[in-house]
C-alpha cells in the first residue's frame, strides 16, 4: 500500500486486550477494514498482554479493564508499567464519566464505551491516541531537557508570579541562597533581597511588569545584592525575562553570584592604586586625588595644600645598613604619617624616598604646623638593623605649597612644593620650608 507520494504506508499495529470473543471480533473487524490497514493482535488476559508486549512491538493498546486475571485500575497500572510510552485506550461496558476522568489521569489517552462506537470513531480514537502520545513524549522530552538545563546551570534561576511568589527554584539557587526548593516555593521573593533594597526592588518589578518587555539585563543598576538564608548579603548580577504561564505571566531571573569578581576587581584596584612596599597610595593615585582637590578649589573655593617629604641621606642608610633596612625605614615613615593624618588626608609614595601628602581644607600656618609635627615624629623613629646589630634613625626635609585656583594643572603646585623641599635641604635638612 502506498500514499499519494508513492511511498509505502506502514500498517498500525494494535494490541487488543479483550476476553469477550464477540467484542474482540467486532473491534478486529472494524479496524481490519480501514485504510491504511491495522494489524490487530488479540489476547484475552493481562498475562497474555504482558507476554505480547515483551515479545512484540505495538503502536497502540486497546484495553478492557475487566479481565479474568485483573480488574479495574490495577490492569491499567500493570500495562502502564510494562509499556509506559505506548498510547492506551480503555474499552469498558459502563458509561461512567468519573471513571473516564480517573482513567485519563492514570495515563490513558482515551476512553470508549463498548457497543457505543462506530467504525470511524474507533479508528479516530486510535489515531488521536497515537498522535497525542507522540505529543506527550515530545513534551516530556522537552521538559526533561529543560529540567536538565535548570539542574546543571551554574547560575541561580528563580521564577515568580505576578504576586512575586516563587514558583521555580533550581539547584544552583538552593546553593546560592541556602533554601531547599520545597521550603521556598510559594514564598515571597523578598526573602532573597536585603531589607534596605526591598522597596526599590518592588517598584522596579512593577515597572518591568507594566512595560511589558520580554527581557532586561540588570548590569546597568548601581548595586544588586542577594540575601542568603544565614543573613549574609552578597553582590549579584541579574537578568530578567518574562513569559506567559498557564496561570498568567511568569518572571524569571537568572542570578549570578559575583562575589569573586568583586573581590578580584577590588584586588586589581588595590594593585593599580597602591605602592606595594609601604601600602600607601602610589604616584598615579595620589596625583588623581590631588587633581580632584584642585577641581574642588576651582569650583567651590575649597582650599588645600601639598606637602613633599624626602628622607635625608637615604643613600647612606642603604649603604650602611643594607637595602632591607632602607625598606624598613620607608615603611616606618609611611606608618608614622598615616598615624598623624586625618581620614580626609592622603599620603602617597612618589618614588624612592620621596612622599607627597594632600591636605584638604588646610593652608598657611596650619599646614606648616602639620608638616613640623610630622618632621619631629619621624625624627623620633628608631629602626633595628639586622646586619649591623644596631639601631638607627633618620630625618626628613619637607616642602609645603598652598594651591591656588589660578593654577591650571596640579603639576604647578607640586613643582612649587618640590622647590621648597630643595630649599629645606639647602638650608641644612631636617626642616620645613613653605613655598
């Protein structure tokens, strides 16, 4: 037998499980006359059906649920266990709607009343059962693939309904937030959001709902945080999508914990802005800070001073006690400056034994007093020498320059502070000179 394209049409194989010879003959007769043809194998018991399912391949099962060796839903369960994927049509002599509904819920594709169907009806039921079974198989495979993706995803995936109640929570979300799926589904999304951010998040959710957009990334938000069950707050990156579910819109968030990234970024910023020996600001970072203070001075009249320090006879320390002791002296100077300065001040190492300090809101005699206090404190430092088994000290010369709003570049006041520093050295060192 061939179809309209000239290709052979394969027969539909049917397993008819029916103990009544008359009903079995009627079904076999009805199907045997259809085109394309049906090949019907008839058995009269559940045990016979199970043997046939084991030995042969079928496209569909027609099942009488009242058999000599099994009755009722136990018959359906046994067949379903032996052939879970085969489409199954129940044949019964009773018109019971509740029973029909229960049979469908038990995995049956259709429910036919004996003696109440015509030839076209049973053929249609068979074809529909096969088609529906194939659709169910594809749907099940799709759901399994989706579940596999959700289970294997490294990012947390959380879906909520329009009331912001959680309806989906994948294993990565369990690990990220510390909740089991069975205890978090149905709970409000706010459990996963730090309390200070909840009101703003609720507003953003309403805005996303009203916009009707299908997706949105959240990388443009200044700060997005998640809340672990134990109270720990951690930075996250979130992307949102919207879809239609059977009960209305669903909103799904893909959430990535970026704690490690933030830590790495902080470490990179530290490396880019910090002198590795003393832990102070490096030259680039300090100049950036000084340039910001110059802008504040020009825009708002906020005064500030710059102070340049240089260790006197530093080469003598390295030559006498070794470079390790020279490094020790630099670190001791840095720690002393930090201990004497305010939080708004900044001290940085410009290179070698030269340091610069930015003093916001400090000018004139006040800046000179700060500089002299630092000079005297550094003169009191005593460093141990491992190589010479001795204690040594050192002194500094300091140049101070008050910045002017007429100066266009920070290099100008820095140059004036440097000239004052050289003047302090020319006058005998261990002193402060004001530009």
